[in-house]
C-alpha cells in the first residue's frame, strides 16, 4: 500500500538535513502497530513525527501544529481528522486544516497545513521519507515467494550509529568472537578467503563468503554457510545465506535470508528492524526464530555500542583495514561518494 502525500517544505537550516538520508526511505513502525484512529509518535533523523491511519491509509506528519507549535501527538483522531490538543484545530488526511474552532466561519488559509511526509506500507512495515526519494523502497526478494516463510524480529534499540550497525551486519569475520558457539568457533576461527565486491542496480553486493557455524540457523545444528551480502541503501542491507547441514542431510538449496534496515533516530541512536525469510524447517516456530535473532542482535548491540569514534569514519586512513574488510571499505567509499554527512566522522 502506498500513500503519495503532499510534501511540505522544511527549513534548510533544520538540524540533520542530510540530503542523502532525507531523500531516502526509513522504517519507523510495524504496520500492525499503527492502529486505525490512533496517533503514534516516532522520531526520525532528529525530527518528531506522528503516524496515524484512517480507513487503511497511513499518514506521517511532523509532530507540530502550524498554529502555535503544539505537539499533534498529544491530540487525537476524530472522524478521520487529527485534532490539535491546544486550540482544537483539525487537519484532514491531506494535512489541510478544516476547522479553527475559535473562528468556525472562517475558511483556513492554505498555509494552515500540517507538514506532511511521504509514506509507503511495505513488508508489513511503515516506511517514511522526509524528502523526495527518487527510488523505491529497497527489495526484499523473498517477500512474495511462497516457498519462504517470513518473520519480523526486533525492533532492536541501539545507542549507536546506524552505519556502524549496518557495517557490523555485513561483516563475517566477527562471528567466532561476538557469536562464539553460534555463528563461529573462537578456538578455530574461519579464514575469510578473498572475495569481490560489486556495484549494481541495488547498490553493493559480494561473492559468496564461506564459514562454518556450529549453530548456524534456527535448527540448532552445525552448518557450512555461504553468505552473499547486499547493501541496498546506506541504512538498508540484506544477506542470503546458503546453509548446508554439516552431516549432509537437509535440502540442497536451504536459504536463510535476512533483510535489515536501520531507523536513524539520532546520529548515535538507532532502531534496527529485521525481516527473516527461510525455505526450510517447517517444524520451526516463530518463537524458535525470534529467540535466536534476539540473542544474536543483543550480542551485536554490546559491541556496536562500544565502538569509538561513535560516528563512522569515512576517511579510510582513520582505521586499519585488512583483506576481509573489503565490503566495509567499499561501503565507506560508497557513503562518501554520496556525500553523507549525518553520523559520519
């Protein structure tokens, strides 16, 4: 479901107006959590927003009444309109003021309008852009494939930089240490063989990277895994993991696919949204899936929150890089080429 809303202009001197991220799509909520006739308050790129639904349609506005700057999130929805809690101004689904109770006979001017942002409802998430993206929401290729079961994990709240979070997600060499006993063996870490990074229609992607994992997926059994990583957008990444049970059983093309996108609340505060797609293990329950993801992402959170500098360094001279960091190096180059400033050192 897509909502094309009127986009109001925002002052150029507002904080965090990084055009790379302003003109991008960001998840701010699960679709099922945005209820009919209820206002949800969210924060994106340092800006407070309200998200609400009427007759299935989703709206996302700046959390601001244009009259005296009161928070619309303190108001309510009545007959498909948002009511400001301060003076009762009413705004319809397009953001236009329809009533000023102190002057009920006066037609509100065109300037009496909420600051409206673009919204997409996709993959059971609500995506918002503060600007004018020239591209679609990134692809989750397995979403419409009936061979895969889909799950939502998280959200995970990190007091950390979103780009550090994505870089961690697409890094295979930390498995034996951060996820020892799950995704790697600390006493026998994998040697990451040379791989290539490519650029394509959907950003960056890699060759398949091979590792051994003692508890490599939700079945809880040793697997030999091949990861193909993608960075679709600066804060959206994905991997397709080809898993082969170490004892030789299982399917020939068992796939554990993970789509992650990070909501940049502030430069060093993020919300991680996770989509899982698997085509094996029909006996696995949602509880099985979520418990493993919760464990892995909690381990990641502790490490990512510890990294210094908190902002990601885009000057490659600022940190030491080795061969297995090739995707991270290309990711940082890619961010710098786009002119990223928010959350970058």
